[in-house]
C-alpha cells in the first residue's frame, strides 16, 4: 500500500533549518514527518476544501484514491470573485479566500 503526501520547497527549507541539516543530508521522511494528508474529490464543494486547508495544498483524488491533482492556495485565489451589489453572491468570494489565507498564515 502506498501513502500520498506533498512536500513543498518551503517544507524542505524549513526542514533543513529546523533540523540543522544541509539539503543533501535531509530525507523526505524527516521533512514530511507523518503529517496528516487532506484529500478532496473533484465534485466536493469548494467550501469543504477551504475548511480543510490548514496546510497549503489538498490532494484531489478519485473514488479509488488515485491522485487527480493538487489544490493550492494559489488556485483558490485565482478562482475567487468579488461580490457586487445587486448580483448573486459568487460561489467562492474574496471573503472566503481571505478567511482561508488567514488560517494558513496563522498556522505557520
């Protein structure tokens, strides 16, 4: 059985700094450190993904658990919309996005 996880460039640099190791001395296991992995399905409501985004990325998997993509904070920002007076509220508002970004920033 394989396990899914995401290691970012930030994870690597933080892992090196916190473990006082050079890049060539650190392993993926030390950087990942068995953190919880959040997954979402392609048809899940975007607000469900926002709630789980205490980390920067969420793995998007199909019904069989196979990786289909990665949802990042950048994706959320790019898809958010400003609400306008007299218009239907956007599915993903700027307020939703700012709330998620505050959570991510406070987590680190």
